[in-house]
C-alpha cells in the first residue's frame, strides 16, 4: 500500500518523527549561529571563522595526542590557535609587560603571527625556510626515476602512466636548475616533476603562511609561475601547477588535499600525509617560538636585534 507504515512505532508516529527532526535541526542551526556571532565578537579567537572555507580542520585523535604529540606541543598548538601565546603583545594586554615591539627585529608589534611568519630577521636567518623544507620533505614521497608506490596509487594518478618521472626539489640548502631541453628558465618551483616520455610536468609550490593569509598567498604563488607554465606549454609539455599551503599553526589547506588526491593516494594515506605535514609545520613553528631569543642552529647564538 502506498504511504503505509512498515515499522512498529505506531500509527501517526512517522510524521511526528519528521517534525521532531526538523525542529531539532532548526535548534542546532540556531545554536551554531549563536556560537558564530559570539566568536565574531571575540577580538583574538575568531580566526577559525575566516579559514573554514579553504582549510581542513586538524582532527586530533587520542592516538596522536598520547603517542605523537608532547604535552608542550599540544599546549603550544592550542594557545597559538586561540591567540593566547604569551607573546609581547599579549603580555602588555595582560598587564605583564610594557613593550609591544618585537625585540628581534624592532620594527613591528610582537604578536605570535609576526613571530611565526612575519619577522624579517627570522626570515633572513633561514628559520622560516627550515620549517618550510621540513614540510616539503614529507610531500616529496616519490623517489627520483621511479613510480609512486603501487599500494598508494590508484589508476587515476597523474604519475601512473610513465616510469621515467624525475623529481627535483628546491630547498634552503640545495637548489636545482630545470633541464634546458625542457625549458630554459631560472624559475624553481619547490618541487619539479617531469616525464620526457609523457612530456608532462608537475610543479608543486609550498607555502607555510598564517592561515588567514592562505587565499592571498595561494594567488601570489599561482601568478608567480604563470610565465613558466606558458613557456612549458609552448614547448609542448602538459603542465600541472599545484600551489599548496600548510598553515604555520598546523592547519592544512584543501589545496594540499587536492594535490594528494590527484597523485592517486587513497583516503587513508591522504589523511596520514595531512597529519604528518601538519605536525611538521607545527613542530617547526614551535621551534621558532622556543628559540625566539636565540638562533636554532648548533651554535645557539643569540639573534642580533636590528635597530
């Protein structure tokens, strides 16, 4: 019979259940709206409202918390994301300090954001680059001249159709040059993969920015390699350019997920890679935070303030 009940909850119960579900849905939406309105009113803790559209929330598992993260790293992550690290700006706000200016560069307000992504002295000393390269090394998972590991690659992987893939990586310590028979260019994306058999190039450019800056930095990196992409295309290469981001506080952008998916990784392996890259960025930022009064190299020399 059309419209007849096929369960044992009693006559008329189906409509009531539907009405109840709709009411619960409205209540949940109303509560979520209240939380968002409250968050928007917070001066320091509303970052997450700005990054939800282009970032993947960090899912902390009990296994990760117990075995992979130290209590100090977890505390740093939580305070960094809530903007409650005891940086100079916050210390003044809390009545525990008198000087807001960054004591490393002497140029800007000493916020956690400035320290982790915006201090020119730290940039010039290579600390941001070392964090960047720590993350980049994880992304570089295909060995030179080999295919991706079969167990990790699905038929739709952009790397599957050839066995002559060569990978080059640009780091703070070591640079490369694109082979002249492929393209005469001084540009160096962070990772440059090429197959002469397929006449295909995959370029990966990584940024480790403050999470709210991801859309802007993504556009900058795409535009940066516009001419190189055109030159490769004129040389009859198929070009895939991936600008990917992992936030300085460990929040990964959806752009990285899209890259890993196109490389043919399963969802399980994608999640594992995202977790590893997230931790690498966070550990790098934690080291910068811990060493904010000294260099992190083996000499441990104090950073010279720029007047």
